[in-house]
């Protein structure tokens, strides 16, 4: 393993590693989100060919200097979306260029969504430890096993990148990997519209009329309230309870308290807010339209498209979902054309 250097960032008084001369660096993060809406960034691991930096940002108030330094290099990450999300939501910063080794592996025919440790084992025959997968990364001081685990998470990123890049160049697919990786730098992925929160509640598609209007309004309120208080949405109001409230249309606090599963901790203020939201929703037109059902003709087209995707994937020696996922196929069947397929 390369040399490991642990760096504690204390408030605004810290030194940033000199990385400008490195064109590519491996990046990973450790975070916690069990008790919060936004994930708490707990560690930033950075790998060069010879060194690994374990950056502890827990006590730092501002990481702008660190992000500015890192922006000069291409980031090599594995399954980058969560890491990018945590960094963006905690700092509003985004890398300039990334290479996602999971995406690249899929383009070369490896199993879709292949894990980092599995890829390391397949490429280098090395078995990584998994003892800290459920560690409390907010705990300080960190144990030596936690530090070693964090270091292993970036140790092989540069070697993986070099191996996969060569394979991609040989198969004329390198541009595919860069293009799909770049798609993860769309800030809209990490700034969801609160007004679209209803789309994440599967059962909402069965509601109609006033119940649907109430559910849309409640889902939007819960999303905004959860962000404001930085608490998980399900802690504020479970999906099942939200749906029950929307259907039962309570008019008084006592009605609200009788709903199965309604939090006993509902304050008078919060109950009043919910009842007011429901009341106002009855006089507003909501823009939520449940996902449309495919017609028989669309189903036939989808079946034919699926066959063509499978055949093309077979010719390319990759899995069909790497070429076009089922979700993308279904969207195309409904006439949407904003996916990466187009």
C-alpha cells in the first residue's frame, strides 16, 4: 500500500496537499446519512500513484481551498454518483472532469453495477477487507482498521483506471466511458425539485381528485421541511401515513391524531400546518400526472426494441442494461426522448 497521510482540517486553519501536478487522482468519500436528510461528509480519501491522503473534514467550516486544489485533476471514482452528491450538497462544488470505473467496467462487459472490491479482485486477484462497511464514520478518533479500510477504498482506483483505459482504447470505447461519466456532473441530479417529491411515492399513482391534490401538497411540504430541519423524510412523516392523511382529509387536530401511524409527537404547530396544507390543496390545481400505462401498441414496440437492444448488446459483448436500461426503454416507449440513449 502507498504511504498514508492523515490530515485533520480544523476550521479554516489547514494546509491542502499539493496535487496540481497530478493529472488524475483517485477519490472516495465516507459519509453518514441515517439521521439526517443531507449526508454528513466524514472523510475524503485521495490517492495518487505513491500516496494516499485521508482528509478529515469534520471540524472544518469551509473546504473551498481543498475543492479548488482538487479541481485541477481528473477524478477517478467508482460508482461516483453518491460521492458527487455528498460533495455537491455539502459544498455546492463539482469536479470538472471524472472517470467512473464502474461505468467503464460495464462498457467493457463486466457485470452491471460491479462493486469496487469485486473489480479489484477480478483485475488484480486481491481480496479487500470488508470489516468497516457499517462503521460510524463520525466517530473520533478513528481506529487503525477504519483508516486502513478508507485507504483501501482508493488504493486501486488509479491502477483500475489505467487497466480499463487501455482496454477501452483498444476497443474504441473510451469516449463512451468519458461521456457517460460526464453525465453524472449534471447538478440537476443532486438538486431535486420539491414539487416533484410526489413522484417518489409509488402508491400516489392510485389517488384521484382531492386525495391526489392533498398528497402532492403534503409531499412537497415534507420535502421542504425535511431539508430545513435536516431530518430524514420518513422521520417527519412516513409515506403510508402521508397517503392515509391525504385520503382521509382530516379537518381537525383530533382527526389527524386518529390516523393509524400518525406520530404521537405531532406538535400543535405542526398539526396546524398539515391541516392548513390540506385545506389549501383542495382549491389548487396540481400538475402531477401519474405515469401513463403503455398501450398494446406501445407494448409491442417495447418488446421489439428490447430484442434489438439484446442483440446489439450481444454483438458488443456487454449486458443489455449497460446499453439501455429497462427504465430508459419504458420512458422511450412513452415518447420521452431526454435520456442518454438519444
